[in-house]
C-alpha cells in the first residue's frame, strides 16, 4: 500500500477497501487529502463485544464529569441521571471559564448559557442564552421531561426554570467581571484557544443504552443573544439510541452550519467506528467550506452502542477524556488538517 503522504484523495479511494484509518493517521495527524470515504469504512462481520459502561467527554476537564457520571450510574442512576450529574460538576466549577458558574460573559457582561440533553429514545431538551441559572443542563432535562417542547431560549427559558422552583444565581464571578472590564477597553477579539470551550459528555451504559449532554457559556464576549451549536440538537450533540452518540466543541458558528454531531452519528450508522466517524465528519466539513480547516475549530467526541469511543478535531490541541470501570484517561484526539 502507498504511504499516506503519497495518497491523493482519488488514489486513496481506489485503494479504499484495503485501507483503515489507522493506516492514514501518522503521528496522530490526518490530512484532508488522505480522506476516508464512506466506502472505506468496513462494517464488522460480527458485533464487537460491548465494553461498557463508558463515558467520553471533551477536554481534560471532562474527566471530573465522566467520573461523576460513572459514580451516578454505580449508585443506581440511569444514563440520563449520569449525564446530568456529570455535567453539573463542570457547571459549578468557577475555575472553568467556558461552562456555567464563572463562565466568560457576553459583550454586555452577562453570562448567557447554552445546554442540551438527549436520550436513546430520541427525546431531547435544550436551553439557549439562559441567564442566572447555575445548572442549565438540569433545565434542559426539565424542558425535555415536563414540556411539549424541545428548546426554550432567553427570558422564556429563565422564566420556565424559576417556575420549576430553581433559585436564580448570579453567574458572573468577580474575577470574570474584572476580565470583562479590561476587555471593554480594547474589545479585542479573543484567540480561538482562549475564547470558548464546552463540556460535551456522551456515554454508553452496561446494556448499550446511550445518552448525551452538553453545556457552555459559549464564545467569550459574544453579542448578547448569540446562540452557539451546543443547545442545537444535531449540531452540538446527537444521540441515536440504535447507533451511537456524539458531541462537539469548537466554533459553534462552524459546527452548526453542518449539523456536526448528527454527521458523526450518521457515519457510525454506516459502519464507521467512533474515531473514524469524527475524522470523516471534520474532513467532510473541511472539503465543503471555503475556510481552511485550521481556522474552523471543529472537534468531536463519540461513543457507539458497543462502547467503542473516539475523538478527532481540527484543533491540534484538542483532547478528550474517557472513563471506564477501569479508570479514567485524558489524551490527544486525532488532529485532522489540510
Ligand atoms: N461550541 C461552543 C460555542 O460555540 C464553544 C466551544 O465549544 O468552544 O458556543
């Protein structure tokens, strides 16, 4: 077989049957020219043995959420409880400036939060640009379980949360307020690395039950009312109970234009492993978009119904965390670049 560097997309497609993603990833990097096509993804002849429960989340900070999710499951909670409780850990962490309490505010100095949750039965709940709420993930779950709707936004989402008995919380910490005041002087756009992150947490239970959720304060100093990909079902998160679950972190404006997480799950439905599906989604978006992949900030984690997992993104620094009954680890995801 040709080495990856020698493969053009065309020649690769013609040798597709023999190739695997592992053949193409060199030093954890994959180039758009070395694309998989959906034909390259070979369906397993027999189902792999399920290795679950497993929780997979974005970034190193996801580890705490994973472990809380695992503990919730061990204590008798169901998969949705596990996802919710896991994400609540991240939301309450004041040192995390991209999720929940202590998150970076919008341009007006207000912390506006996005979150969603989805289960294996295609039920979903979501809140967008919600203010004064410590745990948007829990409000998203209440939207799913107690209303006829999937998504509530802004003042209506806040009103609903308070009606459900949730006490309002000031989400802007003094430290973030001071940073915002400094930012007001220059109003300089933050770099991709410092401006945003999301906790996206997906999991596969012992019996193959899949669930997922995500939560973020979004793009730092965004325009008031800006909504990212995270609360949009199919963009920041998608769960197909018969296939797998995927979640995103990165620039929401780019992820949402391609329904990124839905694409990852669709690639898994066609036989890709979770890692292959994340890689193929990033490549597919990179091929279509005029922006260079390195400027798009598209990063995904995924798990399938067998408990297999993976992550890949266009950001070289993208990392993800995995927790199984054997323990947790955080590692570099595959970097996909042109
Ligand atoms: N995707 C989130 C947003 O655009 C932020 C991130 O994950 O970095 O709001």
